[in-house]
C-alpha cells in the first residue's frame, strides 16, 4: 500500500501572508487541503495554491476579536477530519499562524494534547508526536 499523503490545513491572518506564501510554494502539485485566512476586511490576497487546495476567507467583522474566526475554523476542521470515520491524525499536516494570539495558542495546546499524533506546526513552535 502506498504511503498516505497528508491532507494540509493552513490557517493564518494578514501577518502570516508572507510565511503562508512561502509554505504554499513548497507544496507538491497534488497536495490536497485548505487555506483559511482570517482578514480584517473584504480584501482577498492572491496566494497561489495547488489545484487541490481550496481557499476560504474569513472577514473578522465588527465585534469580533482577532483569532475568533480562525479558532472557530480550526475547531470545525478538527470535528470534521479527526473523527473515527476519517483518516487518523497522522494523515494530516496543520499549520496555524497567529503566533501572538493567546486564544489561538491555548486552542493549539489543547488540540496537541487531545490529538498527540497530529502533525501541527506554529511559527516558532512545532507539535509532532509519532
């Protein structure tokens, strides 16, 4: 059986755009996954993605704090992709930006503890247990 190609999830905000751009350039053409950008307004930065990577823009909106929508997207993704009927945590590669956001940091720490085999990268931090 051929090795499982990981499904990618990349989440960030406008400060993460240069790093996300660099990461996306390193992905193989057959990569599958999702790019989620939490942005303060309606602008749509153009980041080149492989054909199998979809892009979703989350406008922060009035009354929301930075990281709120990114956290909601990450939690929804975990609910969808890390259930028993989908591939195991090892079959996913996750990058979560927003490195200075305490809410995002707490969520990532919790997810790393709940899913110790999830391959999750953060700027300046890596959680990867195999």
